[in-house]
C-alpha cells in the first residue's frame, strides 16, 4: 500500500455543475485492484496530493468528482482530456453490503453524492434503491440522469426549491418516511446534514453507514492526522465509512474537526 502514485491519463471530463467536474481514467482491476464503493484515492497533480472519493466504478475504469473549492481543485479543473494525474490507492474502509433487506435509501448532500453514486449504482441491480440527491440549488444537483438510468428512484432536493423537493435533505427524508420505510441507509454529505439524517434514521430504527471526511496526509494510518475523538479511529483506515453504532461513539461528530495543526474548529 505504501507505493508511488500510478500515472493515469484522463480519458473523459464531465462538467456536472458550474463547480463540479468528473474525471474518468482507466484502472486495471486485475493488476491494481478493484475498489469498493466508499473507498477513496489520493490524487497527485505533480505538486500536491489530496484525497478524493471514487464516484464511479466501471469496467476497468474509475472516476472522481471534484468540487472547485481551492488552489488544488482549481488546478485539477484546468486539466483537459489527455492530461495526466497520479492516483494512489484505493484506501479506506468503504461501504459494505452485509445488511439485511432489499429496500435501500441513500442520501447525498452536495459533492457528498460522489460515493453515494458509486454505492447506489452498485446496489441497484438487486435491490430497491431510492436516492435523495440534495444541493443548494438546481444547478448543483448531481447524477440525476445516470442514477435514473440505473433503475434508482431519484428524489432531487434543493434548499431554494428551484428543483424537486423544497427544503433540506432532512426534510425530504421525513417526507419520504411518511409513506415508505427502508431496511438500510447510506449517507454522505456535510456533517451537520448527516447529524440530522442520523437522528431521523435512528428514531425510525433504520440502520446505516455514514461516510465521514477529515484532513488527511498519508492515507495509510501512520500520521494520525485524521483521528477522531474519542475513539481515535483513523478516517483513512477504520473509515471513511462507519456504521450507525460507531457514529454514536464519535464525540466530535457534527460538533468540530481539526485543522492541519490539530486545532479544533
């Protein structure tokens, strides 16, 4: 696992929203391994390296969906088809399918839809999968068409009501639960959103898995940068995906996180 990045060529770029692009590249599953939904890769642009969730797992092809929020992501957004990047991984404890039942609800907020897209697409063939794709406004909604084409029941949700359900992901979930129930859930998005979703699902006795994000440096569990209070779990190794029973034990969940220096904020 401690290896140099594999240099890959970008084969396709999809402009998903005004701020998010999906980058596809070939990945030989036989020699490099096939990732599981929920795992992440370290992306190297030959000057810096950052973790990115895998948004698509196709036949010997992977994709990452990147939101332009800073210097590193801005540089990625300037790349073109044919340009190269370094990929290290995959890493982490991803989603697992050791759950009971067939009725699945998957909930993603913003670019948190990346791993949700991967797991929902993977489960759609053998399960009844519903997805809440939440964003602030219509232009920022992700993967609606591709998920519908996979047989997923997609429920778009926007804060401003410009498309689909008007309100937050929590409001949309409460509305769905008025007329339906689910056996299991998968969740990723802003942590304050996930906290609200967690409370609703716990009250409804719906177990699930939650994908967390923290500041990462090594992705190998060595540096300890991404440890969470109070269990000391490393997001890059024991996570990024945790079951609902584990989420209850993370005291910092939706309260604070730490910066590069380890300071709470």
